[in-house]
C-alpha cells in the first residue's frame, strides 16, 4: 500500500460550525503516530471520519489506500478501532464478546487477543463486572483481532492504571514493529513523546505541526504545542 492512512483536503462542518478545516496528512505503513490537540481541536472528528462514523463534508479519507466513503466495508476490514467511548456488550463475557467480533470479522485468534490485552485470567467474567480500564482493554482486544493493517485509537489510554497503560503501550509498539500502523489520539503529550514516531498536531480544526518525535529537541512536545496553539489563536 502507498499509505496506511491518508487525509486529503478534508473539511467537516456541523451546520455553521467548521470542525475540520482542510486537513491533509498521510501516514506510511509501520508508523506510530500521535494525534494531539486542545479540546475541540478536531481530533475526534477526524478519527470518526476515519472509522466511517462520519462523512467528510469535502475531501477524502483513506485507510490502506481504500476510500472509507466509497468502500466502507473494505476499509473497516483493514482497520481495528477503539473509539473514545467503546461499546462492549455488558452481559457477555470478554471471551464471548471477542468470539462474536471474530465471527463478524471472519477471522481472529480470540485466545491471543485476550492474552495481548492482559485479560486471560478474567476472560470468562461478565463485562458488566469489569472496571473502566478492563472494558477499554476488552475493546482493544477486539480491535486487535485479525491483525488489521491499521489501528485507530481515540483516547484509548483514558482510565487505565499504570500497569495496564504500560501493557497497552507495549502491545501497540509491538504491532508497529510488526509492520502495522497505529494512530493514537490523546491530549497527554508525555504519552506521545514516549511511544510515537511522529506527532500530528491540530488546533482549531487545522494541522499546525507535523513532526518526528526524535526531532523535537530538548524543549519537547509541550513547548511546541503551546507555541503552535498560541500562534493559531492569534491568527483566529
């Protein structure tokens, strides 16, 4: 594939509100990218368009060279996603839920996904008994089923305790090392600096920075973020 993820001149409006304004960036296979921005910057809107939950007003969004509007089913087959508020079936066990997801997707090693997400010992408990962090890990396990080319995660580390967060970061890093692509939206800049190869920064619906994390220098990502946010506010 030429690109794992590609946004090309994407706009999204909700009535008179312009949420995403001419966003363009592409991500090559085998890359871990952090998508950051202030509250209301357009991060979740971009990811929801990528997941096929929203249609762009203008422009194109692609997953593994597949247009998510023109070929939504094929795009979803190439992608595993964890939305900001993951939906899991509380009256199923984690194992039953993953078996259901694997059947819908037509593939997936349920046992391996449970182990990767650290749920092996709790696989046969009802999800309704799980903590928020365990539910997020269940959603991650579902996203990992079938080893999709692209993993898309919207604030996926929220609600995780430090051991769970470390496990999830390790799982995502291993996926990238295996040639898959991860796009993680978060407002925690320290997380991006720790795990991502590259950071794409949004402010007021626009891309205001696109940098490799290794090029950030000693000042780090937080200073760059504050500088670009201040600059975009002055322009507004």
